[in-house]
């Protein structure tokens, strides 16, 4: 595990818990829909839209901080394997900053689109 930040650990764990709750809700929602469709020929209206637009988005994006903290993502070291530790830390800081800027911009513009 990488060096964690104690002040962020609680927030990261809380967001991961919310992602787990959304995962369970999604499974229950789909299971109820399939059961009603098969047994009573009366599926829940809007299941696909709710699952695709809410549950899956939460399940996909909320765990990102947890995965990043625990270095659970795939890392390809083709260009960085020969870097010193100091240079690698600087490179990681740069990449994290660029990623944060991109995600904030993406969140801002998609938020504006959602409001419209």
C-alpha cells in the first residue's frame, strides 16, 4: 500500500462504502426487475435507465480514490522503470496534478450539461 494520508482515509473509506451500497442497490434492483419480468410478466419501468445512469456511474467513479490510494490500478512501467525514486515521485505528482485538473474540468462541464 502506498503512503496514505490519515486525514483523507476516512473520506476515502466513506466514499467506498457509498459505492458498495450502490453496488448492492443495483444488484437488488436488477434482481427484482428480472423476477417481476419472469414471474409476473411485469418488469419495473425504467430499470435500464436508472441502472445505467445512476448505479453504474456511482459504481464506476466512487471507488477511484480507494483504488488510487491502494495502487490497485494497472501500472505500466515501460518508460519509468529506470527513474530514480525522487524523479518517479515528481513524475507521479505531475501526473496526479494533470489528472486532477482534467477530472475537475470534466466534472464542471458535465455538471453544466446536466443542469441544462
